[in-house]
């Protein structure tokens, strides 16, 4: 006699397989486990249907009543339902039509060169003077702008992750549980070398010390706090009074990463480089889980849309001439 396999068993098997492949699945795993518990209470007969999934999606923890929240919960089930089809071929797979599509990604603020210069100069002036605090934030924001690191990746760098001889950063098991190496331009290496020399005069050196260190109170010599980093950036942003060109509430640190990617692709266009041949390398460099996340910039950012439109116009003119 074959024992009945519950939906929670299927969920545990699926999540176990995916995590062994390196996927974190924290939010998705929460949704799948919640859905599996829900299904097991229903004593269903037959295959899973969209209606059952939609009923579960509407019961979000915050009782938001927001169809976009329900759509996001439903989308978390999509790969799991495909997995279930090997056991029950009639299992339905949710699409984007039940609650409508999830909202579009917001357009980032793409910094112009002068804004980055202003940001680093303002960070350099952070007090108390003389001291390490200004140099820490100037170097931190400059590194993000010049390499496209996520702010969490830059803040969590260990001193041993920064190889100034090889000009290489080691980014360890960050988002999507992936590690990668990030080569740096010699000018960036020189700035990091100057910061490290100054830092070593102000804090006690330890074996597992962070590269960027806090300079006040309990955090002195220890990792910077992400909340404090965002607070400092927000103060500098308000001081500088930039005009927001994105669709978020205000320019963000993360937009320095967006700016790095956009500037790299625009430079390739200007140099006549085949962008498609380079996109995989760029996607790997910035640590995107999917190359489609990198390709999004070609259609989701006005600066690159303008470049694409110009190239398409030139292409159509060539086509017209060829048919004359």
C-alpha cells in the first residue's frame, strides 16, 4: 500500500531540491509552505486548480485587499506547480490574468557625472574633522559607483576580501547565494589603498575585520550598519538637492549601481561594441541571477531607450535604402 503524500511533503521535497542547487528561496519558500498547509486542510479530490490557488492568495497575512499583493503571492507558486505536474499532469499553473500583472519595476535615477562628484565631495566633508568618517563614506559610495556593487555587498566586505595587489574584490554568498570576483580599475585600487592606510591609523587591526569600519561608539572598528549608511546618504542627498529623475520617492544609493550598468552599456554603444556579446559578462560582473535582469535596462531606462530608438531609426533607413 502506497502512503498518501501530502502537499507539505511535496513542498519540502521541492524546496530541498532547489536549495541544494544553490537557491535561497526565503520568501518563495514561505509562500509555498503556507500554500501547502492550506491545501492539506482542504482534503481536495483531484488536481489543483487556479481557483484553489487564488483563494489562498487572497488570504495574505496583512489582509491587504490588494490584487497586486495577491498576484505576487500567486506568482511564487508558479515553479512549484510546474514541479507538481510530474505527479499530477492536470495541475494548473497560474498566469498573469487572475489578478493582473505585478507592477512594473520603477525607473531608477541615473546619476550624471557631476552628481557623483558632488556626492563624494559632500561625503568627504563629513565630520568630525580630521577623522576617518568622511573618508569612509566617500570611499564606500565611490566604490559602489565605480563597480556597481550592491550597498550590502560593499558594507559586508572583509579586509581579506579586498586584494589590492591583484585589484580584485571577492563577493561572498550574497544575494541569490552566489559568490563572485569583481576586478577593479587601477584608479579604484589606488583610492582603496589610500583609505586602508588611513583606516589603519584610526582603528585596531584584527584578523577578521571589515574593510569599511564604523567610527563611532560601539561600531568603531566594526561593520557599518546599513541603516546608518542609508541615513548618511539621505542627509547628503537632501543637502545637495538633486532633482529626482526616477520613479522612486528620491534618488537612492542603489541607483549608483543602476548608473554603473547604464553607463557601461552606453559606452559599448558609443564604441560600436556588440552589446549582446557582452551582456552575459556584465550580468556576471554585477551578480544578477538572470541575464534578463540585465537586459531589462535596454527597455526600462530612458537613456538606453533613446540609444535603442536611434539605432532602430538608422536600421530602418538602411532597410529603406536597400529596397529602393
